[in-house]
């Protein structure tokens, strides 16, 4: 399989920053390791074309659980687009993805 282009939404980057900041209040080194690890996993997903599991509440949305988080994304033959990275215990609804869809509809 060929490597896909990797895109991260603004919301996904904010999710990572919030997780980092929370972990850093207890252990800054662990927070940095967390970011390195989850970013490495996302790059691995793009490289191998990991398809994850379907999330039926939004068409084409996929999820991949990793380190008590779930990476939500779209994937096709050319690109993996990460929409959100949310805690596994968080209640997920279509509203968590609304900003992304609003931006896409304006394009």
C-alpha cells in the first residue's frame, strides 16, 4: 500500500493540546511522550491505510481506539483526515464533528 497524505483538523490539534496540557499538570515528561506516541500512531495509520471501525452516526466516519482515546477520521486511497481525538469515556455525538462539516459545506 502506498502512503496516504495525512491531514489533521484544527479540532484534532486542539484535542491533542488539551490532552497534553491535562497530563502535563501531573507529569510533563509523560505528556510529551503521549503526544509523540499518538502522533506516531496516526502516521502509522496513514502509512498502512488502517481503516479502523465504522462509526454509523456519520457517513464514512471511522474510529481507531488507542491509549484510552479514539482517533476519528476519514480515509480514502489518497488521504487520511483526522477529525477528532477524544477520550474513550466521553459521550460522542454528531455535534462533536459539526465544525468540520460546517467548514466542508462552505468549500
